């Protein structure tokens, strides 16, 4: 969700011009009543909303266990769709088993921190005489007692462990609790079928894609930190002396809620893309992803639909320092029946060599690439700033967050900026411009998750970091040439990797 009351965002929210607020009617006939600022596909008709959800791997593993577990399967006799389903189940089984073992270890490792953090926070608040403080403020604070000094060590272990020193004590406690809850779900996934969080609230016929007019208009709902921060990066109101300026001026944010605190469902993703396209969006930012996509055919059709309507899709590559050429991240540009979308961009997260990062091994590093970012010579198009990014937060606040979820809206924002000056550009031309105008570093970078130094062209198609100024220059040159002689930019096509 998004905080619709955020002072830096409230004036740039998209408003449906054909809908009359609050009358309970579908005035514009699009199937969604009172969709004033967007739609919530994770809501029930009774006003309830899905907050947390399970992991897709667990849903697949338990959902298809009766069909495949312990049974002889002749893959040569399966259709393309059946083979995809079976291979997806096998992969889910392997991942669920591996994640369960890893999660058990993680629970043991952070269990003491979860137990001691609230008490340590109370001690620090009393010692600093502050209800809210950041990790940076705590680091600079000199404790005057042994009790406060120990509490500081515990709190700093959390701030540094999650690379969130710029965040507040309230945010780090919430982050730790969410992480612990997620690890518990993974640990239990091997034994227990996940709860149907979504089905209990949404109550649609999930397996019937024609049953698509469900949800409610509560685009704020729960857990709106992520969406608020992402929206601010793209288009927080500029030159208003509030907080920060978004990348793009003259932009409207259409809010579509389809991702819970857990893995999103393919039906919601597919319908969210279609809703955005049908209601006039030209760029769709997708700061989410998962390891499995059982109903990928629905998402593929939505991506193709966006392609026919000249809409650019921009997605974060993921935060697991994995090679997306090897480990698929969903959704993606590659169609289950072959071919790939030309209107799709996958974004890795860059950093700044002057910024100290704390990687997964607890080591300090200063590098141009964020230590957590996924990468891929074929699958990742460009890198964009995604470490210690300042943007809007709920309740009128502002602060830093990390992730390819932050890198993706940087690219979406630059795409919107470029399109606002040159609206005649197609989605394919816009993608080509953004990729051709990158800044390629003149040195090697750290391959995420390793100590190996590589060229940026080894971990992305474009071999560089997004550059707004160069993108505008290239767009201007392209459109100027077209008045003399039409020039078709080269489209970089990808193959499934």
C-alpha cells in the first residue's frame, strides 16, 4: 500500500476522472467500483485486507504433493504446460526442503536478538531521552552506564545486521519481527501446508481468470512503507520545500495493491498489470519478485497485452545476490511458450564507492554494486542506485531504504521524465534509449555475493548505470533525426537464460 496522506505524495496521486467518489458505483464501467486512486486486489468486499501471506514455493509444494510426490512421472508424455508444472513442483520441493533447514539455523541465530531487542530499545530510549532514534544517532551516542552500553551493542547488532543504520528504532524492530516471522514460515513449510490467507479474505474463484472483478479500493491498507518509499522516488512533488524531490515532474502515481507481506499471487499480478494499462498508465513499476510462478501463463498474457498497448514494464531484479540467468526471478520477460517481451526491463541495484556497505558475511565493502543485488548478463538490463536511497515514508516522514525495489523506481522515474519530454517514443524506443545511455564504469566491480571482481558488462546487458542526462540527450537526438529521416533504434532482445 501507499500512504495517501503523505504531504509529498498526496498532490501527485492519479485520480480516475470518470469515477464519482464514495457513491459505491462503477461509474466508468471498468468493473471496479469507486476506484478513485487505483485498486486493491488484496481486499475483500467487506473491507478486510490481506496483510501477510505464505511463500509461493510452499503453496506449490503442498498443493501438488498429492499429484506428484512418490509417483512415477514420464516427462515425455506431458504437455508443455504439464511439464512446466511438474518441473516447477520438483524445484519447489528442493527449495522448500533447503530453505527449511537454513531457516532453522537463522531462527536460532536471531532468536536472542528478537528476545532482547525490545528491552534494549527501552533502555536506550530512557538513556538518550528520545522515543525515536536512528542507528546513526545511536552509533554516535556515548553510553554512560554498563547497562546502556550493552543495550547499545544489541541495538547496533540489529541496525548493522540489516544494513539499516539510517532507519529508526521502530523500523528496525518491525524489520526484525517480519524477518523472524518469514523464517518461521520457511521452517514450517516442509511439514505444514500454508494457510490460505488470501482466499479467506478475497474470496474470488482463484483458478478462474475470468473472475477478475474482486478486491476493494483501499489502496493504503496495511504495510505501506514500501509503496510510499517507491512512489516518492518516482514522483514526490518537486520544489515544494517538503522532504525530497521525486525524479519526474508532471507524473501521476496510480496505486495498485497486489503484493502482500509474503509472496504475491500470479492472478493478482496479471490483473494489476492489465488494470494499469487499461486506465492509461504508460510505465508500470514492479518492485517485487519471487522464485516461482505457477500461473505464469496469466502473467505472460498480461505482459503481452502491455506490449500491444505500448507500456513499459520496469522490475527490480531481486535482493538475493543471485544470477538471474541461472535462478529465475518472477515475473520476467521470458514467455513460457517461447519468445520474450520487448517492453520489459530488469534492474539491478548500484551503490556508491564512498558509502560503506555491510555485506551478508558482516564484512565492510565499498563498491559500485550493492552487495545484495541480483545480476545477470542476459536477464538484468541496467543497474540503478538502490543502496541508502532517501525518499518518502509514512506519517509525513522521510528516510533511507535499500533494495532493487528502490533501483527499479529510479529507472521508472527516469523513463517517465524522458517520456514527458518526448511522448512520441514507443516503449521499445524508450527502453533502448535508457540502455544505450548508461554510464559504464572504467573499472571492475564486485560480483554480488562473491569476492570476484568483474566488468559490469559481465553482470548486465548494458554494462552500466542508468544516466538521466544522457538519456534525455539521446532521446532528443533520436526525435530530432526523425524529423529528417526516420531512425529505428536497435532493440536489445534477450533469450531465456
